[in-house]
């Protein structure tokens, strides 16, 4: 989280200190002028600036959330580029203006005092508002780059709190800070961070289709660099340097950094060559110069009393309650932001109720407007039904409601573009019915749909995988018989080698575990949850034998467990052809095999002494690869970009596992160093994430 927090911490600290210095100067000027009764007007302007910045952030967040994925990329990329421009301008402006900031603000406040309370509110609002808007924009872009991490919000909060503390110390004359050096050093760091934000924004614009070169990579190190390692996380979080970057990203990053940093450094050298301004007397609202050239020392001074706003003069001039203006300046930006968000968000239709039944499927359905729509699906029949919004030409599914009971109504939300649409109602018993189709005109882009999968589509993959399992079970039976012979002959060293070979064969059949019924517990049961643990009489199978082989049990003690294991393997081989291997199980197992790997093998939860959890993980990976081989034609037709990403994930995980396999030996999980363990876990987690869409893509949907 902290790698994501640092850029936001720095912008919060720097912008917070800038805004705080401005407020301190405003307050000190009023106190020195004897106008303490005007302090509420300053705080009102500050409050209005804060409300505006927060409202601006809300508009960015909720407006982006209502866009399509492609539009979000374009929107985010555009704002990232704008944020870089703002930050760059802020860095150069503060470097030039730090020396004269106090004098300029003092002149504005003096003029505002003579022109009335409204002008003073406006002066403080404008002085602080710019910093607030810049902060909101930059924090939004860094938070978007960090995804769901709480780091940006945490970093910004810490930076703002620290800035407030520094400003209080400066105002009370407790602290002195060399502001020129502070803004110079933080400016240089912000330029580096902004270069990363620019690269990230350019990538978003490419993915949003605004800029070309989306697949023109300058380098792609995803198969060689662990994205979950500390150094990779640090580079991505702080500098937005990723393992794969396009030529446009690299050019934008390097070009911005070279040009802007060169100008910034030259400017700093130029300022150092200018004689320092004469030191000002230590009067209120003065930022005094240090003896060295062009170095500003922060000492915002005030009158001895705290700058606490007092009540204004009584009389006819104050007819409204004190709280009215502060409440108004907060409420107005919030209301405006709410209106902007509500206008920007697509309006789903909620008045169209569509009937679902064998006789009235699609009744009430008319051609909707393009965009995000909500359809109220009401089951008017007497059977629980499923209903799909489909393309009648390809049977592709745009949205679905499952288990709609008779007499009930549920909403189906779908994004509609130009094309032809119809409803398919599938009762729990009976035939499926398709409604009349309607044509939607207009709209831009396309709507993502899933081509349905039938049991017939999965028949060939199931047949191929069943043959793979049958071959594996034949091998397993032969290997467990060899293991039995080893124990009978008291060849315990050979038994350990043969045990591992048989266990890995079984571990590569993961997609069929749910089909093996009680045999899985007999062959691969765990001691967890048993009253007696490893000594429990019901502890059986490979892990029971493993415990005995690696805990100095004799051949006599192992004879019965090994015989039971061999018998269970033979029984499974005989029973498997008659067991119910549902076609719909195949897509589910693509994800579940490695979920078990992550839960049991990579935590060493199932290690009973052999230290071969990584070998088991390798066998699980082989089983996953075999399953994806038989599902590949169906997945390629429905998600062409999915399998290349999955293949890269598998290759990366395989490489990490191979590095821990030396000859016949595997590194025990508990002996892995922290970095290696995190890399293997991270690679497995990434593979699981990329496999997550498979069950939905290949879900069997009844069509007739």
C-alpha cells in the first residue's frame, strides 16, 4: 500500500503546505491590521474552496464510473494528461513565486478590506481554490492508477495532516523551514512522478482507442519480472513503470522527464544567481529571506494572540445568521456536483415490464433507446424460469435472470447498442420460447455478449478429458501396486520415490475430483478435522502413507494403509466409467484446481513430511493445462484475448516452480525465502484472476 501512498503523500504535503501558507498569511495580515472580526470571511472562503475541491473529485469519480470500459480509459487518460500539465505548471509557479508570495497576498487582502466582506471571501476562496482543484485532480489520477488500493487516500491524508501541522508551527513561530529548498526538492520528485502519470495516461488513451500503438511494445518483461515482487510493486506504485510499456509510453515518459527536468534545473540555477531580496523586518504576514542567495526561510509571523475568529460587529449590517454563508458555500458545490453527476449518468428505463412465460415470453417488449437500460422481468406463468436477452441471429446472450419464480419480478440491466434483440424464456420444465425480435437503431460502439454453450458443445472436450483421466487412472493403479510391492519388500527408500510418482499422477487429475465421490477421501484424504489427527483410524490415502514414510514408521505399520490405497485406486478405475462426469464441471474445474493449490499446497497445509508441496503444485498446473487444452476451441471463439494472457501466466508460474526443482528434489514450501514464496503465490493468484471468467464464458445455457 505504501508504494501507492507516496505520490499522494507528496502532493498532499506540498499542496497542503502551499494552501496553508496562503491561509496563514491571510490570517496574519488581518490580525496585524486589527481586523480580527473579518476572520470568519477568510475561513468561509477556505471552506468554499475545500467544498469545491471535494465536489470536483466526486464529479470525476462518479462520472467515470458511469462510462463504458473503453470510454473510462479515454476519460481517465485525458484527465491524467491534464493533471500532469497542472502539476508541471504548479511546480514552476511555486519556484518563481515563493519569494514574493507574502507580498502579493498582503496587497490583495489590503484591497479586499476596503471593498467589503464579499471580496475578502472571494480572495481567500481563489487563493486556496486553485490548490484544492489541482490536488483533487492529481489524487484522482493516482488513485485510479492504484486500482482498489487504499494507499493514495492514506498517503494524501497523512500529507495534508503533516502540512497542517507545519503551517501551525510556522504561524506560531515554532518552526522555520527553508521553503525554497523544500519546493525545489519536492518539485524535482513531483516531475519524476508526473512523468509516470503521463505514461499511464498515454496508455489509457491507447486502450481507449484515442491514440494508436496499443500493441506496439517497446519492451515486455511480464514473463521475466514478478509483478508481485517488492521492487516491481514499488516501481509501478511510485513511478508507474510497468513490466510492459508501449513505444508511446516510453517516448512520453522519457521526453517529458528530459525536457521538464532540464528546464526546472536550469531555472533553479538561474534563481541562485540572482541576489537575494533584502531581509524584511519580522512583521506579521512577512515571509523573510535568509542570508544566503535566493533562499526563502519560512517564518509566517502573527500577533501573539491565536488567530481565532471573533464575532462580527452587531447592527443592521448583520441581519442573517452567522451559519448561513458557510452552509451555503458547502451546499452549493455539493448540489452542483450532484446535478452534474446525475446528468452525466445514463438514465435506465424502469417503466417497461416484460412478461416471462411459455405463452407470453417477451410481451411488453418494445425497441429500447441505445444505452444502459433496466427491464422489469415478471414471470406471468406457473413455472420457475430463466430468461435471456439475446441476439436472435447468433444466440449471443447480453443479460440473464436465473430462477425467476412465478408471480415475481426482478430487474435485468443491460447496455443496448444498435442491433437486433429478443427474449428467450426457458421454464424449468418444458420447451424454451423465443419472443419476437426488435431492432435498435443508432448508438455507438458494440455491446459485449456471450455466445451460449450447450451440453453438445462440451461433449467433445468432455470425451477428450475423460480419456485423459482414464489413462491417468491406469497409470495410478500400476504405480500404487508398485508402492505396495515396495512396502511388502521393506524397500522404504524406493517406496518414498514411488509414493511421489503415484501422488503426482493423482494430483494431475484435478478436474475430475468432484466425480470421484468417496474415492477422493480414500485416496487423498487429509488429517485436518479428524478427531485423532494423523493418528485417527479414518486418516487414509497418500497423506497417511506420506506421514508414515517420513516419520520412521516400519513397513509393517505401513502395510495396511498402502494396501488400502492400492485397493481404492483400483476401485476408482473400475467405477469411473459409470460415474456422472457432468459437462458443466469442466469450466468450473479450470479455476478450482489452482484454488486448492493456493489454499493447501502453497501454504504447506498438506505437507506430512515429504516437503513436496511444490511438486504437487506442479502436477496441479499440468492438470490445469490439460483441461485448458480441451477447452481451448470454445474459449478462443468467445474470448480471443483470454488464453494468451493465461498462457503467459502459466509459463511464468512454471518457470518459478522449475527453479525450485533440482534433480529429484523439490524445495519445501516452508524453506522458501519470503521473496520467492511471494512470487509463486503472486503468480498463482494472477493466473487464478485470469481464469476467473472461464466458468461464465462456458456456462451451459438452455436454448431449446
